[in-house]
C-alpha cells in the first residue's frame, strides 16, 4: 500500500506543477488580451491620424485649385466686360452718326448738302474702318482650359494598404520633454519634445495628450511627426498635465514624464521667461517670445480691456458689466488656419477682407470658456451696404455662410440702417441703427452670466442678444468683399 501511495503522491506533484504552469499561462493570455486591446486602440488612432493627414492635405490642395479657378473666372469676366463696354461706346457713336447722316440726306438745300457732304463721307469711312478685323470677335473663350488629372492619385489611394511589420524592429524609447522650449501664453500651451540622444530606433510619429485641466482623464490633442505643438482654447488660470509618446510600425513607446503647466491669469504682467521646475512640480510657466515651428504658431497681437464707455441710458447694462473687468488682457489675432479660403489677411492678421461676394467666416485665435471678455472691431471699408456679422462661434462653425446660419454661432448682422441677432438661422430683435466706414462694433461675452451683448460706436445695440451660453467660444466675423474689418 505504501509504495502505491508514494507513487500516487509523486504523480500528483507532477500534475500540480502542470496546473501551476497552466494558471500562469492563463494569466499571460489574459494580459495578452488586454495588451491586444490597448494596441488595437493605439493602432486605430495612428491609422485615423494618417488618413486624416491625407484628407487635410487634399482639402488644402482643393482650396488652392479652387483659388486658381476663381482667378481664371475673374480674368475672363474682366476681359469680356471690358469688351462689352468698349463695343457699347463705339456702337452708340456709330448709331448717332448714322442718324445724323440720314437727316442730312433729307435736307432740301443742295448748297448746304454740298458744303458738308465730303466731310461726312470721310467720317463715315473712318468710322467703318474702326470696325475692322477683330473688333467684333470675342477676345476670350468661355471654356476653362484647366484639366485636373486625378487618375494617379486615385490609383495611389486604391493601392493604400498596410505594410507588414518587422518583428525584429523595436518600439521607440519614451520621448523627452524639452522643458526650456515648453511654455504657456494666454490660454495656449506650447509643448516641445525629442527622442533620447542615443536612440537609433526609427520613429514615425508622436501622440501628445493633455488632461482636462481638472485632474481628469488624458485625451489626445495631437498625432503627427512634428516635435512641437501649440494647443489653443484652454481655460485661463488652469493647471494642465501633459505627456507624449512615440510610435512606429512595431508599436507605441511608454509615456514621457508628465509635465504640469499653468495657463495665464494676468497677461498684462511684464514679459518673463521662468526656468522650468522638475516635472510634476506646479508653477506658472510662461514665455512671451516668438517661437520657431511649422505647426500653428502665428505672431500674436495685444487686445485690450475696455473701461471708458460713455454713461448713456442706452448702454448702462453694458457699462455696468464692464466695470467688473479686472486688468487681465487677452491677446489674439484673426486665425488663418481656421478661416475660409476666400478670407484675405493683412496687417499681421489684424485686418481681414474677402475676395468673394458671398459671406465667409473667420475666427479669432483665442477661445474663451469662462470669465468676462470684451473686444472691438473697426469697419475700415464699407461699400454697397453689405451686412457683415459679428459674434462668437464654435471652432467647427460653417465657414461658407453668414455667421449665425447654423447652431455653432451666435451673431449680430448689421447693414447701414438696422441690425438683427441670429443663431441657427433664426432672426430676432430688429434694432434701428447701422454701421458705416469708421464705425466700431463691440462684443461683450460674459461667461459668468452666460450672456452675449453687442454695441455700435460704444452704444449698446438692442437688448442682451443671447443667454445661457456655455462651452468654448471663439471671436468670429463673417463678411464679403465689400467690407474690411
């Protein structure tokens, strides 16, 4: 009996070892399931980013090609209209000469006819010669001699496919945040990073993540090849955490160290460059000097707070709201990167007009989500009584229609006699009083009271325009070629 018990015990020990190995293998498989899910999310994000980059490049090229078509269109119209004007003048002169000659032929006085007949005959021949060869031939064809060859691009798109990853290729090392290059300016944050100096692993791109400013979950704010990125539209006077990771065909690197940075509270304070603390130490980070980058870094200009409105009966509510402004000044300009392609920028992006007769939208570079904000726009040119619109909008507002036509904008549009408020294509509160060249339009966005109010030449225009506003809003204008702001 004892030998059999010993034999069974030894067999059980071997089986126990196999069971232990099976449990460890199951743990490994479960970890693989989790890793596959995480890698799938990362890979999908990279794929979407690559396809979005192609779509963005195609949209930019589309805008450039449309611009060329518009230029050809304007050139053809100008040539034809000039020829119409020239031919109309000559026809009027010819018709007048013919009518005069017919009256002379009816003249019964032979001596009078003989005195002017030679001169009239010469003038008729001269006028006929002016209608010479080519005068009655169009100088411009109606055809557009432009042919877009998209076959090679379509073929490349159809051939777009995955490249088999090489198992032997390692994933990148975690990027290093370059603290001396990172900064905040107003409610924007600029992050810069690089690969470790001794790293030889190829990197295809980077993923930058920020939290929500309240210690919440991280979210992707940039995916691409650049090593510097500016994130706009953050909350003022808020603390954000940032981290970045690299990726290639083999996978995604671990995260860099987390950097904590503070957006501006008082941008009127003296320019300063503060040395960065070690990551995770909370301190205000600011550098006001310009940066060198290829990604969304345009020169800024200073806005101003407003404290000198006249105390008239029509603007008491606007004036009382402005009295609560502190000394903080937001700095922003018009944003070429988010504007319609027909918008024309000048004066360091302080001035905009349009090359289209249709309304086009342009946004400011700085978005606001809380606090009290006031800015003014001056009308530099105003021809043929157009109706530009002023107000605020979401970043994804329609760019090819009047501001307020969709539910992403809250605006006042105004002509030379009256104004209306408009949101989601609903027109309300017609108010007498319009704009001319030299007029000033004021916009008061009070996100504490969640209201939007307008003024013209420092007088409040109508009642409070909109209430219950909440979210991220950008200064916005829509205009056509008859207006410069």
